RNA sequence: GGUCGCGUAGCUCAGGGGAUAGAGCAACGGCCUUCUAAGCCGUCGGUCGAAGGUUCGAAUCCUUCCGCGAUCGCCA
């Protein structure tokens, strides 16, 4: 039970006692007391004036006096311009610390055993090219949100729906057949996904040449794009694939397996994982029957050419195609099918799709069409939409051309971490396994933290050098703070598990500040879970790390002569460190014991 | 053009009805014989895109306008 909730009840009865009226609970709102003002929690009295019929100052004084008298944990109060600043007793903070400081993840909630699962789909790559910067944001977000929901007690299922079929993969296959000379990941030394990507790019290059040639012969651009021999051949390949031509299928399986090997390496390095993987080749036919039922019910309609549509014009949208004139399904149809199947199989309480904001319209339509088809549950679908990741102009060219490759980016982050480490002389042997592990941990923290601290829905600028700075609001800074806390504990010679910590006397302002910050973590976690927002936890972690650094600068720990005080502060440091680790782990960031 | 989103310090971002709008970076100036200086402190920097409205109170909510982006495919 949080203090705020308890206080709310007391304030209700205070007002009832003082003014003879129970206020609406919404009128009671708290905020954190500003740092420069005495007090821990502030009640805003303005909304209560209608009931008290007194001025803000008086109202606040009266409520404050009442609370101080009735509640043990309120040790004092002051009033400034209608804001009632309540001071919470040291003993409250101390018992909070004693109860929680040694718990491993004090803010995490136990899993609700019989709850419906939360399904979260993320990553969802195409198999024709490697992962790029946009996928990094997608994967980090998806994984982090999954962890946050888990920590908040949900039963989470992470899924990856791989787009392993379609014209795009046929392009890579065709180019590999024609120009690949049997090249494999082993023979080329390339990561499988990069190898396939290379042929995709090659296809595109040759295709463009053909288009240019056709246009030179007098064709229009549309004609050229349609008639170029390569695209004709790719379409033929797709047709054969759909007809399950054994040779095409075998080739497709071989090339896709290379891609998966490559993806696995990237996922592992990013630290993300899935509970299930689905393949579009197995789901793409779904959804058709739904559309046919919709036609029977008359909620969908067929045009003269045979194509099937949903009419959303009365909802302010346009008409949306669901089946092509040749009867084949489109993306939307597949998604209708997949969503319905998932719902029926797993009965999730929520289905989260981590997909870029260029598909906002798609998901809007998806939900509307589902509802049209009578799926009243459609509102459990939540599109976790995120903005594009941009890079400072001119930086970081990718191996394959236009987009920034995920693996290249991670390599570059590692190199920067190592270079910084070398310059600072932090490690004696930069080749040692320990050093390499640390550089990897630091560079991944830099990348993850920088991306996750930004509100997902906003587009963002990823600045590699800034992300890996050891000062400021960065992952490495927080790791550094954590490592120092661990070092303090190691050097103290005190076993916190065994130590008996007596009352340290009056709390210093800095000590109380840390406790207040740690106290907030469960609440932050809850908001992060309900808003699907890792950013809250990221920015919280930074505040806490910064708070600790200030504390550390001013308050002696291992230098303190009083043994009991030293143990107390060490426990406080431990508590802060644990909270940091808990919060950062939810972002998928590991914390080093030493650095 | 329709729809959706965004616009806060030179740059990157917090804050999303409440007190004097916050951080970091950059710039400048302090603090290492002292627990990790990959740190800490200070200075400088703002008509919160603009105008109206609602409110005791608006960066925050509403309306209009401006700017930027996404989207409006028988692609996924």
C-alpha cells in the first residue's frame, strides 16, 4: 500500500471532519514536493476550496494540522501559496528501507498465475536483407516492453512473425541463382543475412538497368517496370513457389536458413529473444475465410472485377481492399487472419504490435474491419507505434547502401567504447576477455539506453558519440554509477546480509532524497507497464544515478568512522544500486560489477 | 487535398492541468596526497511554433493557422 493511497483516505476524512463534506477523490491530488522546499509530498488545495469555503492558506493549514495530529508518519508540514507540503517521518523511510533493501527486485510484482496472456509481436523482419537501424528500435522496444509487462506481473508471450515469402525473397533467390556461383556464408565468410542482402541489392541494380534500357527503347516507366525480364522471372518464381515447385522450395529453404543464422547472431548480440516464431509462409492463406464470411453477412462487398473491399467511408476513411481480383489475399487479409487465430487460440488480454508509425493507418483499418466482421474484441489490439530513427547527416554509411545496417552499427559502437576505454586507461589489457566483455556491455548499454529513453512515438536522432558519452543522460553513465556502488560494497568488508543495522539517527537530506527516489520505482514501473513506455524507466534510472553520484560526493560511506552509520549508508547504496539494476534490466541493459 | 503524429535552450531530449519550465551535450570557470575524476559543483543559455478559447491556474486541454514528417497501392 503506497503512502499516497493511505493519505488519500485520511485526507478525505480530514475534509469530512473539518468541513462536513466528503470530496470527490479526484479533487485530492498530490505531487512531489519541489526539491528546494521542505517536505516530501504536496497536496494541492485549490480544488478543495469550494468545499472548505476558505482561502488556500487557511485550508492548507487546517488540513495539515489535522493530518499531523492523526497520522503518525506525518511529522510536520508547511504551507506555501496554497500548497500543503507534508513532511514524512524518518521512521517511515527507515522501515521502508529495512523491508525492501535486500530484496533482489523489490519493485517487481509476482506473476498473476491464471491471467490471460499478453501477446507482443515485434521484430518481424523480411528474409531478403539484414536488420537495419529501424529494426534495432523495434527490437529494443518490443523486448523492453515485454520485460516491463512481465515485471508488472503479466504473463507475456513474445512472438516474431517472419515475413519469409513474397516477391522480395524471390528477388534475392533469382539473383543468387544467376550471379551467385554457388556462394555460401561459409565460402564467402559473410553473415548469412548479409549474403542474401547482397543479392537483393544486386537484383535491384540489374533490374534498374533493365528498366533504363527499356525506357531508352521507348517504353513508359510503368511499362518498363512491369516488363523487365528480371521482374517477370521473379514473379514466375513466386508463382512456382506458391505451386510448391520442389526446386524453388528447396532453394527458398536454403537461402532462408542462411538468413535465420544471421538474424540469430544479431538477436543474440542485441540481447532480445522470442517465445515463439511464426512464419508468414504458414499464415498467409489465413483470413480468406473471414473475408468470405464477411461477404455472406453483407458487411463487405465485391466489385465487378471480383475484388473484395471493406467500405469504411462512413467512418471517415476510404475503401480498403481485402482480396485481389484474382482472389489472392493482401497484407490486411493476412493480418485479419493472424489476429483472429491468435485471439481464438490464446485468449490474450492484450495483443501488442510493435510496428513503425508508417503503418498507423493499417492498424486503424485492421481494428475497424475486425469490428465490422463482428470481432468485438478488436480493441485488445494495441499498435505500439514508433517513429523513424535518423542519423546525423553524413555519418555511418552502411555496407549495403542506403540504410544503416544493425551489425555495422553495433561494431561501430563497440569500437568507440574500446577507444574511449583505451584513452582513459581503464583497462590494463584491452585484449583480455574481461575488457572485451566490458566494452560490449558498455556499447550495448549506450545504444539501448539512447534509443529507449526517447518517447517511442517520436522520431529520433541517434547520435552515436553522444550515446556513449560517460557523462550525462547515457547508459554508460548509469553503468558506471552502478559499478561504483558494487565497488563500495566489495571494499567495505561488510556483509549486508548479516549486518545488523541500527537506527542511524536523524536522516540527512541527501539520504532521504535517495530513499525517496528509490521509493518511486514501483510506481514508475506501473506507469511504464500501463503506458508501454520504457522511456519512463530510462529517465528514472538517470535521475537515480545522478542522485546517487551527488550523494556519494557529499556523504561519506567507507570513510565514515561511525560503524553503524557506515553500514546504514552502505545498505542505502545497495538499495539504490539494486533499483538501478532492476530498472535497467527492464530496458534489456546489463550492469557491470566492475568497470 | 483528406487523415494521423510531431514542434520546448545552439544541439539531443524530459515534463503532457499546478509553485520560479528541467536535464545532458556544447561554451566558460572551479574541485583529484581523500571510498572509481568514465565523477561532482558553478556560470551562460527559453515570448514552450503563432493566435484565440476553457480554467482559480495552460508548455500541458479545445479551435484555427503555420512548419516538418508519415500515410492515403490489387507492396508487406
